[in-house]
C-alpha cells in the first residue's frame, strides 16, 4: 500500500471512530468518554494541518462511506 493510500485509510478510520460514537450512549459510553476520545483525536491531529472539520469536507468531496 502506498503512503497516500495509507494516509487516506487513516483519515477514514478517524472519521469512522468519530462516527461510531453517535450510538455509544446507548451502550453505556458516557458523554465524558466521548469528549475524551474527541480530545484525543484532536491531539493526534495537532500539528498535521488536518482537522476533523477538514476530514468532514474531504469525506463529502470524495464520497467516502457512500454505497
């Protein structure tokens, strides 16, 4: 797998983690846990020039997660 493909896969995985937390309150994952995960994601992306917002835009542009 090329580096560009790896980076795109990582971006998709970050979005999938964020997206999967939509249902977690029904499974016992508290809002504090969700805030903690989102904080960790922000820290991971810090200094990369990538934000969760830019990932949302890229998802729309590239039609990720669409069947």
